[in-house]
């Protein structure tokens, strides 16, 4: 399982973060196309890499007027329907408006043209989406105070954002602010305080710096991977979230419906196990396995569709065999989808349940009869049927 780790020193702004992310082999043409599709106006991306693998990133657009939160939500509406990263982009905007204390109808944030703009927020979320990271580990952030007309004063905007984050903050007694509102909302929405890293492999790295020579801050992005014992291929390694809850007042019908809802919502697996709870009461443990980006939605389904009032959640390593899909045609003309898994050069063929079931419903054939024929055809043993 890969993880993204960010650490910075000095001033951290959106452009440094973009520079570091873009240095991790982002397809900038694809990103520009995505951002232009969201906003329906031309976007300019400037990217520079020097000989020390340090990157400078800047994004701008032809429209620089200030917009309201309602308008921002409209820009992200289509993106949200197909990706959780669209929701995260909107969440960054919502946090900025809340931090400033302005109403959703009040124009506040520039569309483009500044370091903190709606286009910048979209580019940050789009870059994370392209890299495949829904979160990043963040080292403790050092934050000072801002200079105003009356001397050194803290930015209430940034303090509000940090209060509503999961980040560890090292407050400096003096010095300048190191965060901007844009970088603060990105780190707040995507970031988690770095836990103990342990022994890892560095799979990729890039550093982002400012285009301004007087700005000496730098942000480094590291892609870290597990050091695994054995010789498993990267495609076999995975990490999943496990959700568990015990219920003793939930009917079998209700649990069955809950499992259907969970699977439709993106769970990798959902199961029930009979258990005994306190006072000898028979009950069930509902266990759900999922990707981290689906965790919150699936937790909401558990609370909505069962009598659970609390659940356990933890992360587990998972080893999976490389797999692909193909299709075979049975002797009667019906088609069955096949999952093909590989291990040590040997292939295994597993007919998919739904397609086998449909053939049985259409023809009246026994399930095992259809399953065995499809597996034999997939494995090249059709003549033995």
C-alpha cells in the first residue's frame, strides 16, 4: 500500500504543494483538460523543474472575478457526482468561507489569478485524484503570527482552519505565518497528522519551491511503500479498512438488506457472524471490508440500516492475486463472465455468480452444471465436458 507523506519548512502555499505533486509524474495535459472542463474557460499551467529535482508549479485562468460559495458549488456539481475528490474540492471552498465568516451568497474567492483561488483548489484535488491518494500524512506544521498595521497579529482565518483539522501544529512564539488560507484548507481536508512511519521504501519523491526568489520555503512530497517480506508483486499488495459492529436486536431480514446496501455502495465484502454477547444473548457481528475512500459512506449505511450505535474500525494489510476478466460462450450460446487469477505462473478460473445465475434463470439448468461448463471452457478443457 502506497502512502503520500508531506513535510515542509518555511512558508507553505498552494504553488509549492502543486509543484511537489506535479513532480510525482502528474499528466499535466490531462489535469488541464479536467480543470477546463470543470470551469469552461481557458487555464494556463506553468511548470518548471531544475537539475536538483525541485519543482515550481503555477496555475492561472482567464477569469479572475470573485465568486460566491453557491457558484463554487455549481462548478463542482458534476465532479461530485462521479468522484469523492469533487466533494473534497467543494469542502475546501466551504472551509474557506466558514473561516472568513461570509455567507454562501457573498462573493469572496477569486476564480483564478491568485495563489489561493477556486482553480488552485480544483488543481490540488485533481492532482491528488490523478495520483490516487485520498489522504496524505503531514509532519507537524510550524505556524507563527502575521504582520499587520498594529504589529504581529495571528490570522484568524488560518487559526479557524487549523482548529477544524486533524493536524499537529507547532505554534512558534514569533516569526511569520507559514501557511496561506489555500494551503491550510488543502492540508486540513486531505491531511492527517503523520503517525509513526516505521520501515518504508521511498518509491518516489519531489520538492516544490516558490517562483519568487525571496521565498526560501520548501515542501517535500514522498511516496512511501511497505517493505514486504517475500517476493509478492506490487499488484498483490493492498491495504483495506475493516468496520465491525455487534448487534443483538437486529433481524436477519434487516441485516440482509444492510449487506445489500453496503455492497452496492462499494464495500469489497460484507459478512455476518453469529456471536454471544453479555448476559448470554445471541447476536451477530457485521464485518465490512472496504477501501478508505468509501469508509465514511459505509459507516453511515451501517448506522442507518442496522441498530448499531457504535462500530470498530481498523486498517489491515491484504494480499490479493492479480486478476483479470474474460468471457466464455457456453455450448447453448449463453455467455458467462470469468474472473482469471494468477499465482506462481498458474491460472485459476472462477465464473462470476451473477452471470451464472442469469443463465440458470434463462434455461432452468442447475447452477453447478453451468458453473462447471464455464470453468472448463475458460481453462481450455472444453473437450472434456
